[in-house]
């Protein structure tokens, strides 16, 4: 099955048992559509779930519509009589994702070289103009020897502002950087900032500013 590089892993449960309270959902589209039936967990057992193999095994799924999904990673939960599968979402079909109290969207952005790409962002504020957070990972190989060190990864967080359907642009959490993106209302924002105690390093304060900016743009 064709996969794209910028994908977010999700855990999905395929129910093979008959249940009176099943929830049905379609994942993907076209040849990649997967029809899932999920049931809410009702087990109160003190024992951990028993798996045929606790490790994820590569396999395939043939749907009743004779669509072959391969390769996919699966494991069989004997305790719940469910197959569990690690699947990937088609990001172009995603409007928003809610997970652990956070909301993510997939949208376009402009990198430092001016090249437009697409990525997942955490949505930090709603509105026509919104604040987004992108997370990326950089890796550094280890070094052997007396002064060596093991390989390590670093997660980087970059803030973006997106206006309408335009690509999001990166900003620093400073007044100069953020107002440069909102320059079409700079005079009103300067006046507002004089009357409000805003710390640009605090995300909630930036959200307040964008809310006022959206208010100015809509005139409501």
C-alpha cells in the first residue's frame, strides 16, 4: 500500500467478535479504505491482556470488498478476541486530529529557504489567523573513542502563524517577529499592546493577541 513520508502512527482496534455496541469508521479512501469496527473496553479483569505474540508482526488484511492492505503490522489479542493494527493516516484526507487533549492539523508551510511544504502542526489557536506549533527531530551520530558520546536525538519546536489558506510562516516568540507577520494592523496592535501586559514568550498571551487581530480583521 502506497505510503507517504509525513505520516502519523495511530493505534486502531479491529473487532472480530460480535458486540451490541460497535462503532464503525472508514479510514482512508479508494483502494486504501479500511472499514473498522471498534467496541468500547468493558473488561474489568485484573489480568493483563494475553497476546498470541506481544510483538507487532508484519502481515496483510483482505477486506470483504477484496481490497488487499499490505504490509501492515498486526497482533492478535486473545483476551479481547481482537486484532490490533498499526495503521497510518492519509494526511491529505485529515481535517484535524484530537489526541490527549491536543489538536493537530495538516497544512502547508514555508520553510526558511522559501520552499513550500506540508506538515502536521499542533493547533494552538482558532480563527482565520492561527498559531501553530511544528515539532521536528534532528539526529546526531555517536562518536567513538576517549571523548566519544552515544548517538542522540533532539526534538525542536518551531512556532508558525498561518493567515487563511496561505502557507504558515515561522515566527519567533518576540514582539518584532510576530508583528512583522501582522503588519497590516500594526497601529491598532501597538495601541492594544500598550494597554495590555503581554509576554511574547507565553503562548497564551500570543493567542490573546491573535484573537484581537482576528477581531480587527472581521470588524466584529
